[in-house]
C-alpha cells in the first residue's frame, strides 16, 4: 500500500514528466528538480521535529498581534537529516557528468571534504536570514553561490515544512492576510488563485519560500511593499500559457511574483516544479525591469567565478 509521502512523490514526478513533454527546452532544469525532489522525499520520514509548545490561546494572541507562530531563530533544525540531504543531493546531481550543474555540485562536494564548508553554521545562518556566511564561503572558494544557496535552502526546507505541518491548524486564514508567512515569517515565493464558491475571480494565496505553507492574501496588494493602488499593479501572461500562469508586477517596488491559477491548471500544481517550468516568464519580467524576490535560477550563471 502506498503511503501519503510516496503518493506525493509519484504526483511530483508525473507532473515533471508532463511538463517535460510540453516544454522540451526545460528538460535539463526539470531533471535537476526531479533529483532534488526525490532526495527530499527520501529524507522526510527521517526528520525529527522538536516538540512545539502551542495552544489555541497563544496562537490567537500571536496572530492578532501580527507575529508568526514560530520564531525561526528558535527553531531546532534536524541538522543530521539536513546535512545528509545536502550531501545526497550533491551526489545525485553529479551523475550526469556532462551537465554544468553536475560540475558545480562536484566542486561543492570537494569543498565539503576539505572542510571548507561548515554545514551546521550555513544552515543556522540561513534560517536566521543571514547570508553573510554563504557569501564568505562563495568568495573564498569560488563555488557557485546560487547552487550553494539553493542546495542549502532545499536541505532545511523539509524540516521547516515539518514544523508547518504541526502548526497549520493554528493559523487564522481569514484574518491574517499579511505579506509574510503566518507559520515561520518568511516571504512568499509564488502565488496561487483558487476557485472558492461565492468569490468572483477566486481567492489569492501566497506560498511560503521556506516552509511551503499557503496562506490567504489580498487580491489587489503587492506582497512585497504593500502597495494597493490598482493603477500601479498589473499582471501579464502569455498566449501559450493561457490562464494557467500569470506574473503579478508592482510598479511601486518593481518586484514580481508568479501566480498559478489552479482552476485552469488543476490542483496538482507543485510550486517548485511550476516555478522551474515557467522560466520564460522570469525572463520576460526581468527584461521589463522587474526583480524576483528570493532565490532565482536565472542568477546561476551570474554567480559563476
């Protein structure tokens, strides 16, 4: 009998295979994502989450005062699982030796063996929102900063997702409506439009860049600067994508966020997969002068030494 976790992996792989057929030019990056997702799913059952002291009264107080349910500085990551995942992802990416990412992954593995990277320190700093240690490593070793950051974030995110799974029932979806995650306080990585009976145009949700929690947000507000002037907010999509994908842009802060319309695409959307499958939208947005918040795969080549 299949477990919930194995079912999630099968669904993700099936979605990647479907997109590969639709967008052959994205095959290399989608294969990269497939390696990441497989390794993450292998480690998830082994992750240990420290007991969380939370109750309805405390949660309501935090929510009403605008605080997330957990302070990331107080999170006790399962460092062993995160380190194992990091090393496993590096090994998995090295299997296709002709690919550029494989070469960069091998360099990172070599730096680990030489003890040029302290994974626990790297994970701790990233959870706290401090990328200074990562910049120091990249500067001293010449490692690809983007890949190092992506692998490190991908290593700690499953632990943060485990926290979100335990705390999701305490979130007040109807009243939170803030631009940061109600569970861990991180910024959004993408958005979703969901069909809700009685709500014209659907309801907008944001997807957390760290713990993957999805929370309700205002339709006509920039999630980065709070701008709610409809004259300075717009979106675009492409004829090929139809209504499935769109890019919401803000003329005030010049940032953008990609949004999935689950009514058009279906509920089987996987945020990381859909993000990598829509690089053409990132290219269009950035050519028009908009900036993506968070880790951006288009920065990979820029970070090569």
